[in-house]
């Protein structure tokens, strides 16, 4: 475990660094027992979440929450909205007021609730796009598709 993380958790919890290191090793073993591989990109964040639970560390302090909101806002701006299917069906770009649906995958046929975002109520297209992009950023999508 990186020394800076050990020091940080030791300070937050008042536990000795050796104890935090021991719990880190235990958390890594728990992650492996749950089928996680050290090669996967989510392994260490998963281990860290286990360690936080072991240490009873509050996961969302104020600065973390602010950073997460900022990061999601930045990510949502980079999500591309594909309107080709909508244009193909309607002969024009989407606009105006209505209930909007955005899909994560253009070609998927067995659609579940996780695969699309539907606006909570009728709204103008621009506002719907903002909400859909935020949803897409949370799901780590780079492109979404307007339903026809």
C-alpha cells in the first residue's frame, strides 16, 4: 500500500500505520476471494472501499463530494449525443418540448432499465440532453443515442 495512503488513513482513524497496512493486506485478500483480479482496473478502488469499511472511514467528506460533482460535470460535457436514428425516423434533428429517452447502445435489442435514460417529466430537448449526459457520465459512457 502506498505510504501516503497509509499515513492518510492512520491520521483519519487514529490507528497506527502498521495496523492500516495489516488491514490493507486483509482487504486485498477479501477482494481476491470475491473474484477480483489484481490486473483489473477496479481492483484497487475495490480494495480501498473494503479498507474504508474496515476502518469505518466516512467515504464522502465535503472535498471529495465537491471533486466528484466537478468531475462528473466535466465528464458529462464530453459525452457525445448521436441523433442519427432520430433524424432517420423523423427527418429532422430533435428539438422542442417532450418526454425524451436516450440509449446507451444503438444496436442492443434486449433492453433493461440500466440501458437507457428517460427524462423524469416532459422538458425541452436541451435540458433533457444535460440530464442524459450526466447519467451517461455516471455510467462511464462516451456516447448516447436519442430514441426515435
